[in-house]
């Protein structure tokens, strides 16, 4: 008579299924003329809609793609920011750094070319202010953007004095940052009534 070898043995419980990670996802709805960005803080990757592309016909010119360099010390924020910028705006991220020395070194190499630099103020080592000082001596067309949780009036003023073109608050101005990038790619200077200069 055959016996079940597992009979009487306690089976280990099946591990619980992990829920899909919840991310800060930015949804861009664009008709080619008036891009808008909606913040969906509880969206998951599986809930992202297919984003409409701006039409190249009907008198509407497609946006040119900008090359961006990101300076951010948090791996999670850096990864989400890269994904959001590349998905929601005509941007290709060509390099990243987590500290001042790495950013300055990247910017100093002649083979590294970008149209805009997005930099946090507090880094793994050094400061975003040092990155601004180094980058301000670059090409005149290079746009310097500060994205920080510490965007106080005094800090905004300091960043602008060091050569920043715009300063955005991480907590509530990501939509404005993406809209600014879209306007730059469309040939404008990034300014609008919705986004007064900091």
C-alpha cells in the first residue's frame, strides 16, 4: 500500500502576493498646442494610459527632443524623474550624477552635450549650488533648472543669482517643470502666464 510522503507534514504557507508599487506618475495630455500635466500620486505602472503624441500635420510642428543631465542623490527620485521626463516631455536623459564632483566632472567633458541640467540642491556630497556655478560657464543656450524640496524664496533668489534659469519645488511643481520643458522643446523660452519667473 502506497503512502503519501507529505502526509502529516506541515506545509509552509505561501508568501503573500506583493502589491504593485505605487509611484508618483505624471500624466501629460497634449494636443500639440497647449500641453497640460495632471498629477496622479497613487497611480501604478499598470494604470498608465497610452499618451497621445502631438500631431505633425495640420500646421502643428513636432517638438524637438532635448537632451537632459540629471543631478539627484536619491536613486528612487532620480529613477522616477528620468522616467517622468522621458515619458511626458520630448526629453532624452543622457547622463545622471548623485553628487557635485560627479556632476562637475561630467559637464567638463567635451564629449558630453546636453540642452538642460536639472539639479537638486542637497546632494550625496557637495551641493547643487556648486553645480550651478560650474555649469553657468557653459554654453549660453544651456538651461539650468533647480528641482528641490528646499525651494524657499531666499534659496530661489540664490539659485537665480548663480545662473539658474528656473527653480521648481519637488512637492508641487513637477507639472510646471514638465510644461516648461515642453515649451522649451517647442522653441519657446519656457515662460508662460501659468509659470511666473521664480
